[in-house]
């Protein structure tokens, strides 16, 4: 049985660590480089970095911040936001990232997934999926719709269909974020996570809603996720990564690096 991964998420706006609820009301809460170092020292398995306004602002990702984070941690590092083509991917990897997350750009140009997989390997290409629960319809049979540009633009694309399609195109992993649960600290969207996890062969990272260690236990078992993204519960120092891992181990959920 593979170990489950615990992955802190750094949402960055104008070079600062920020946090919102359901993609709204973001407030700046710290320095992303300092936060990345702290999470690395606490035993994080990976770090995810999102430049959350790069796509909506139609600008390049902040490579200088990516470089500074990469220089201070020695674990896998995934970067997303504002990545529109192969050259953007190349810049991010050259700056120190092991993985590149594509979201809005992949919806608008699915070939970026295939091009990235061919150039750098599928293991480097993560599909970011921001998903909103909607009414079931012939167009959205799963009841979950893909939303892009930082939660600003509904696409009319069914989330389950898109996950399967991205796998075919060469994505090596999916980071699945529930907009409805994001920042609420009320728990992950278990139905959505299980739906995607059961229907693709590639790893699924659950994102959105973590507030207590029990929420991670739920999504890693009932939600069948391979990894759990966390933000508020560690950004505000309510919990430590080491403490979360001890909790999961006590519940016989296999994790890495117990300190």
C-alpha cells in the first residue's frame, strides 16, 4: 500500500501568501518562502504553489518567488498559475519546480497536457481542476462543473469527463479542488473526490475544506484520495504537519516521515 501524502498549499497573490473562502475574500497572511520552509521542516511530503491571479490577470507567473521557494526546500514542489504554454512550463521547471500544474490553460488548449508530458514526462504534469457543484443535466451529468480563471468563469465542462480526458492526454496527476468546500474548514467534498478517484488510474490530490485531522482521514479513506492538500489548518498554526501525520498513523492510515 502506497503512503498517503500531506501537501501544504501556498496560494500567492502579489508575492504574498494569501487565503480566502470559496475563492473570495482573500487576505494576505504571510511570506510564502518562510511558510514553505516551515512546512518542509515539519515533514511535508510536497509543497504546492499557486499564483492565484496570474491567469485572470493574463500575466506570467512570479518566477522570482518560485525560485526563492525552491531554494529553501528539498521535497517535490509543484507550481501553477499563469502557465499557458510549453515555454512557461520550461521556465517553472528551470526555476526549481518538479511538477507543473495546468488548469485554465489546459481547458482552453488541452494539447498543453500532451506537449508537457512528451517534453518533461507525465509525472511532471498535474491537472488542476477547480470544480463547482451544479444541477445534473445532459451537459453536466456528474453534477460537477469545471470553473476556470480562479473561479470566475464557468466552462460547461463536466468534471468527470474532463478528468478522464486529461488522463488520456497524458496528465500524471490530478489536483481536485472543490470551490464549495474551499477555505470553509468543514471537510473535503467526499462525493466528488471519490467519484474522480474511482474513475481514473492516476493519483488524485483532494483539495478544499480541510479543517481538522479527521477531515484528512475521511478523504484518504472514504474519498479514496492519494493525497490531501491543506492550507488554513497549518497557515494559522492550529495544527502541525507532524501532528496530523501522527493522528493518521494512529488510525492506521499509512503516511511518510513520522517524526
